[in-house]
C-alpha cells in the first residue's frame, strides 16, 4: 500500500519542532553558508515556536529578530518562549534560540485578532509575471552547479528573478525584484504560511545591499568580493496570504556604509495585495576583511 504524500510535508519538515516542555522547543536547521545555519530558517522556527503558545484566533502581525552568533548546522537549536503579554486583542512573545550556553538569535513577535476597518495600500509595481521568467535555479546551475546543488532551500521554494528591474528613482538606491512561492501546496494553516514567508524573506535581501558592487551569488560566476551576514531582521504582516502562491519581493537598499547595509522588501501577492514588509540590516565588508 502506498501512502499519499502530505501537502507541504517538505516545508513543514523544515519548520518542525520537538516540544520539550510547555514553552521549550527543539529544532534543526540546514546550512546557509557552509556549516552555518540559514538565518531565515532560524527566524521561521522561532516564529513557529512562539505561535505554538498563542491562543487560537490570533495571527502574527510583526516579528523582530537579532542574529547574535552564527549557528552550527550540525547541532540542534533550543527555542525558549517567554509569554510576555496576553491581552484581549494583542499577544506578545519573546523567543531565545540557544546552542548549548550560547544565544544565537532572539525574536520578539506580536499576534492579534482580526479587525474590521478601512483598507488602503500602495500599488504593486508593473512586473513581468513569474511564469514568463526563467527558473532561477536553472540560471544558478549554469553559473555554479555545485553551489546550486548544495542549496537546501531549492527543495522547498520556486524562485524567478526579474531581470532589468526598473532603475531606482533615487540616486544611490539599489533595487531588485523576485517572485517566490512554496514549490508544493501547503496546508490551510495561517501560521505555517507566515513562517514560510519569514523563511523566504531572508533570501536575496542581504545581497540587495551589495548590488552596487556585485550581483547575487546565484547570478554570477565570479567568487564573492563582499562578505555578507545578517544582523537583524523584521517582518510586518498586513493581509492574509498563501505562501504556496506567487509572492513578489520588491527589494531596495537606500544606504550602505560603516561596514553595514540596510535593505527593504515590499511583498505583494500575485493578484496585487500588499501582504508584508521586510527590513534587514546586514554586515557588508570586503571579503578579504572578513572577521568573526
């Protein structure tokens, strides 16, 4: 007898947590850089841990995280949740991610009940549809097949890069756009879709801060001339969405200096609803000047 695959099983596995105690969870993360965990997965697992302690009827509306130390992908990560506040409308949680005695990541997240009210948003920029664009992994495999083969996130995400994105209106700003979705249907669990967006939101955002120097690694053959690593990360969720449908990440970086760069992403659903905003600060240094 053959068992039918469960929808979203692969992605759910990436976010799977073992519950050790009422507010204590254990998870494993894959590499982002060699032997270092992928920050988007750490943030997504921390959010999932917080969500496991929240009453029904509350959806995440914001998260703020700090990457404090590089995590080791060969070791599990312990997520301790602190129940900061349980209000009538809003619920707050703080999560500390540890490997042994070392804190590698902290997350503050807020959840709320849905409300009726006025609704407005900016318009999605005119962008080629994802199905008209080449598969990003095919481009990456052509430039660096070994690097592409080692990327764990390609197991769970479809990605399309928008070539020749519009020139930024403000001098000194860099911009790029890409479409992302889960490559398999996900269950009807809003928390899973929110965690999936958090996972995807860490991709390409740091490279946006270095676009004036080099293309993202997926699109170039040359070795990196810049060392990038995330310092902090924030996501605001505005409207319901599905992460197994195409999402446009319109990324821009208005500034880089002092060994740091700041990047933003406006995230739209494929039908033009503004669903999230992402902000990240990252280390931007010449590769030869890399320091712990």
